[in-house]
């Protein structure tokens, strides 16, 4: 499984950015797919995830501002980020988590989002 994250860059506070995570192909036995972010000196944190049944889950800090969805027959995961804040600045990683008993987590390379205030 290979994941390719893209869409990072510099954006002004209040602006929008769309991150894409493209998978190497159709992946079977997915439990959930998600976006995580990390800033220097802090642990990687969950931003948003989408469960195989379509249910979504968001960190409190991004609820109402970020939207996660899948397209391209499920091979692309999108994180639409609106009303960006300086504290959203981080390296964003996409993740695929397989069903038990496998439970493997696959990670893409990060993409940096910098929000200028």
C-alpha cells in the first residue's frame, strides 16, 4: 500500500486549502482512513477520519471547518480545510488503517501546511 499526500503550502489565516491522499489502488479490508498532523515537539494527532461505513470523526479543534471525504472510487481521500488558523500549521499525514486482525497502519509522507496570521 502506498499513499501519496499532496496539497500542502502557504495560506493566509481565514483561507482554505485542500489536501489529497492518493492510494496506490483499491485497498481491501479498510477499517478507516484519516488525516493526522504533527508540529515539532508534539505528538502526532488525529485531525479527521472516515470509517469504512462512511462515518466521519473530527478533532474538536477542526469541527465545522474541515471536511473529510473520499472520491475517485475510494482511492482518493480529501481533506477540505476552511477558515484556517495559525494553529493549524503542521505537517499533515494521511493514514490507512486495516481491519482486525491485521490492524496495520499505512502512512504517507507528510505535506506541510503553513498558515500565516
